[in-house]
């Protein structure tokens, strides 16, 4: 949490201001993140100048209080990105130092967090790296013992036992971060269940090194890498089951890349059928073909809910146009996909020319089918295409706008909302006008139901993509509201969609199909809840399962029609 908070504060600051931004020392111990910050114009200062301008972020590890004061005196705007768990330790030390307690800090002397903590202890602080260091200390009249927040839990338990036995008058505070403690516990438990462990994180990261030590102490083959480029599975022997863990400062996109690389390599060792199934699933998902099939299923479901049997043309318009729209978005959003979905970014980069040609063909196919349906449908798709172009260009002429270039895409969350509306129009409005010749009240109800369904799907992917979106400066709904609040909204919306369909069926507004299709939002609600609990495995399975809710709608509708 503390590391993620610090990185988010740095990225948000760089997206808000054009003034110089610095970090006082490396913000976190991860070179990949530091490279990203450098690309965003955030540089590192290691000494405090007499005079300075711009903004300085205090690193997640914290700094001595006198350094913070000097930064302010130099003229910097100071943003304190110290991890809240470190701030808690600082407060404990400062309080007891004022009361005359000696302060024993268990950790590595050269670590930035320890240097910062010593600043709060002053002359009363001493550092112990080992049991020998502790035993060599003089006996204090009164003292407290605290730990570096990323300290090894087993070692600190030994320190606690030593204090209780030889210095019962010392006060011991277990200041190890609960996230660190939980991660170490997880690695111990995982090591018992797998054949090998891959530890991902910076080589300078103390907590990452400790995870590697725990894995090797368990007697399992283990490697410590920073990126997927360093992955050498041959060092692990011939494992069937591999655990992946990562240091606190390892960003999501690095973990994703390692996971995907391992997943791709491991599948090559599987039987032919499993390799084929994996390849098909992966190809359908990355190419958006599976998503397009879902669009066809939703169009069929929306029409049947309105009492219509949709024409093949209406279904194909939705399939072709939405396939074109999403593939086009992936082609122009490849920069953010390098962080959000490395596998997709690689896929689109390797097949850019082919996918660009197919995007044009799909878009042309959708427009031609719409033209065959009538001028109104042709005009509708032309207007939607025009809006797609307007979305990314300045709304005000250059001479009038001055330095400002307002765009629709700059409105936080606009893409998520517009994507959902586009799906609602193509899956609900088009079949209604094609079948009835006009829009009925039930059409409006189904339209908002479909929009909500797609909104939940798209906003969920926005949650997965938060780190990459911050890096490229996107303001999505989860970034605006926060992950937990957004997830709560999505779960409430899924629950509301289920109630709406059941109520509409019970009231006679729609057929009994509504009862059956209420399983779709229910399944979404269960999926979101399972994701929150960590019950949905990472990798392409998350995306495949979420997209499958649209396929489920088509299957349930087909089942209802047969019965």
C-alpha cells in the first residue's frame, strides 16, 4: 500500500503540473519504476541545495525530520510520500525519545528507512542488524525496540524472545508492516505446495531479498529476477508447479509480464490438447473475436427481451462495428497496454499491419451492412464513427484555445461511459428500430440494462489497468473514485441490474426470459466478489471470464427460446 501510494502521488503530481518534480533519493527500490518516473520528467536529487524550485517528493522510506525542514527552507514544495506504516514507527520513536527512552532499531544500517528512523531517535538511537549486535549493546535503564517495517518476522520474533528473557523492562513494538508479514507467511506456505519459486523485484529491495531467502530456506529451487527478460526456467529444474511472489516495490505490470512469460513457457510442456486450448483461448481474447461474439450474443438477448427475433443484419452490424471499435482502440492505446496488458501489447505490435487492415475491413463491413438495412442505420454508424474521431481531437480551434486544447477524452471516465453507450445503441436500439420501426418504452429499459452491463465490464478492466493509466496520464473512473469505491459501485450496479430484470419480468414488462437473464448480473456480482477475495487467478483468465458473461447471455437466451 505504501509503495503504491508513493508512486501514485508522484505520477499524479507529474500529470497535474509542468513545474520541475524531484524525489529526494530514489522514491522506491525498483529500477523499472524509477525509469518510468524519469520518462515522466521526475528526477532524483541526493543532496539538498541551498535554493530550489518545484516539487520534491519524500521517498516512501521516509527521511530524518531535519531533511524535511531543509527541503522546505530551500524553497521546494514538499509532498510527503512516506509510507503511513513508516510514519507510525517514526511517531513511536519520537514520542519515546522525548521521554528519554533509548531506541533500539532492528534493521539494516544503510537502509533509507533506518536512516530516517534514526533521525527521529537522535542521540538515543542505536541500530542492531543481528543478534550479536543486540547482545553487544550496553544495558539501558529504559529502552524500546522497534523493527524496520520490512524486517524478517522470524528474526524479530527471536529478538522479542531475547528481550523478554534478558531485558523484561524493555518495551517491544512489532512494527513490521502487516503486508510484509502476510507476504512472508504466504511464501512459506506456498513453498510447501510447489516445486519452485520465482521472486520478482529490485535487487536493492530488502523485503524482496528476504522473500528469496525464505523460499531457499524452505529447500525449494528459487530465482530472484527483476524482469521477465532475466527468467531462466532451467535454473528451476523441471517444475510442474511454480509460485510467483514479488517485493513490495514491484509494479503490477512487471509481475504480469513474468506471469505471462511463465504461463506461455509452461503451456509448451503440456499435452497437445491443453496447448491447443490455451492457444485458442488466448487468440480469441487478444484479437477481440471473443468480445465480438459476446456483442452478437447481447444483440440476440436484447432483441428477444423486447419480443423480437433479431435479423442477421442487426447482429452482424453489432459484431463487425464493435470488433472494429475495440481493435482500433487497442491499436492506438498500445502505449498504455505495455503496462496494463503486456501480452496484448506484444500481440498488437507483432501483428499491427494485419490488424490495421482487418480493422478497416470490419468497419467497412459494418457500415455496408447498415447501408443495406436503410439510410437511418447508415447515418447512425457514420455519426458514431464521427464521434469516435471527435473524441480524440481538440474541441476548440487552435487560435481561440491558446494553450488549452480541451478534448472529450480528457473528461475523467468519458471513454468508459461512451463505450457502454455505443454497445447499448448497437445491441438494443438498432434491433428495435429494425424490427419495430421505432423505439418502444421497453427498448429504453433494455438499453439502460445493456449499457449498465457493459459499463461494469469496462470499469472492471479500468481497475485492472490503474497503474498503466496513471503512467500515461489517463483519468479513469477508478483513478477518480479509488479502487474500493469503484468496486463497490460496480457490485451495487450489478445487483441493481439483477433486480430490474426480475422486477420487469414479474410486472409483465418483459417475458420470463428476464428471470433467466438475471443470472448474468448475478454471475458478474459473484465474479467481482471473488476477485476482491483474490479467488480469480491472474493472467488472461480474468479477462476471459469477464467477457464470458456476454456469451452467457446469448446461451441463456437460446436455451429459453428452445424451451
